[in-house]
């Protein structure tokens, strides 16, 4: 058997089917709102709507249209709820320092019930952090949440409409060296709830909720000592880097760390030049189209394209400079250190003796 291309990295067993419709949906889901905003003289509103496309693009998965619609709907609900929640806790004194980690803990607990809920809970945590930071940039928070919802609806509609015309770009069968994992019988809702309830009696059942809680608590407290305006990127980095599977190799976490740092560097280089709007839309289109492809192929590549995409959408229309880029990069480094030490290495030492 031939060698698997190096772009697959260490994540070989997690390959899934990538359809052409996912790539087209990601491109149009983000660029059309931006283009409409530009044509109507409200480009920043288009950028805010494109955040909904970020959340929904690549989420429509399932063998049937009904399954895909359910996946999109759960992400839509989680993302919109996150935007509203992030808006509510913004600017309320010390509430974000304790409230945001507590919300992440609850979401992490509920996400352990099933894989769809796990995906929805991760989206909720990430976009709650993002929404809580929008107030720092002076945006109208509830307006951004509404635009997010519109952009998410547009992207979900595209995903469902394009599915019948799609074809597979990548799949497990495309790489003959990948062994198909044996299928497990599907559990009922009662079995899932019973398994989840029993897991709460063990420390392992609490490991992700406690890890994300601890990391976000430290990240939010660190913002009080941050002299610049991008302290919320510490928490955002934690939301990107800290994942639920502690048993995966250290390289998986390092992939996200390296990719996130590279993404921030790329975004910093982009602001050194004043680009025309059409060039920004083209960059968004390229980055958006790469997300669904890299998502299951390589963590480093995925984080590298995902991070500058978020930065472009959030910071468009604001004064950017090399100082701002350095500020965000340092905040990202701090978030990565917090994630590695308090979200991985510490808990690896705590939980490893239990499995021996």
C-alpha cells in the first residue's frame, strides 16, 4: 500500500467524507453576506453575518437530509444562544470571570451525553467567548447576534440545497491504507443518558468540564492584568485549543497550538497592507473553502486557516496596526500556555494513575 500524504498528519483514523457541497457552502456562506453588505454600504454588518457562516459551514453532516438538517439546527441553536449569552455577560463587572467558566462547565457536562451534543457544546463555548469579546471592539452586541443568526440561516439553507448536487472530494475509501473502524450498535437515548449519569460518578467523567472551567477561569482572570484591548483572545485561544479527548496524543494538542499561532501571524501580516475590499473577500473565500477540507485532515492546517478568518471578520473596520497584531499574538501565546499546562499536562498526571 502506498504512503498516505503527509498532509494527513497524525489524524489518520478520524477522516470523514468531505463533499464538494461543504466547500461551496463554506465559500458562499461567508462571502455572499459580505458582498451584500458591501453593495449596500454596510460591510461590517456583512462581516458580522458571516460569523454565522463560520459556525454552520462544515456542520451539516449525516447520511440523510433529515440527519443533516438536525445537525445544522443544533449548531444554529447553540451558536445563536452563545452569541446572546456572550452579549448578556459582557460588561457586568466580575461576572464574566466566573460566569463564562461556569457556563462552559455546564456545556461541557451536557456535551458528554452524545456526539451531536458534544459538537454543539464546543460551538456554544467558543462563540460565547467570541461574543463576550465583541463589546471590547465597540460593536452593538445584540445587533451582531441577530446578524449572526441571519448568516447561520443562510449557510444552513445552502448546505441543504446543495447536498443533492454534491460529490465526494475525500473519503476513507479514497485512502486505501486507512482501515475502516468496526461499526458500533447505535445506542438509544435512554442508554446514552444512563451511561452519562454513571460517568458523573467518576473523575474521568468530569475531566473535560473541569479542564475547560479551570483554563477559562485563569484566562478570564488574566484579562484583568492585560493592559491592551485583546485580552479576550486568551479565552478564545483556550476555547480553540482545549478539546474534550484527553487521551489523544500530545501531538493533537500541539497541532492546535501551532496552527493557532501561525494563524495569528498570518492575520498580522495581512494588516500590514491596506487591502481593497475585493481582495479581502477573495481571502475570506479561500480560507473558508479550506476549512471543511482541513477540518478532518490536519489540525495544524485547520487552525491556521480558521484563526485568521475569525480575526478578519471580527476586526474589520477597526484600526489595526503592528502593535495590535503583537498584542493579539502575545495573548494567544498566553492562552496556549494556559491550555497546555492547566488543560492537558496537569490533568494527564491526575488521571493517569487511575487508569493504571
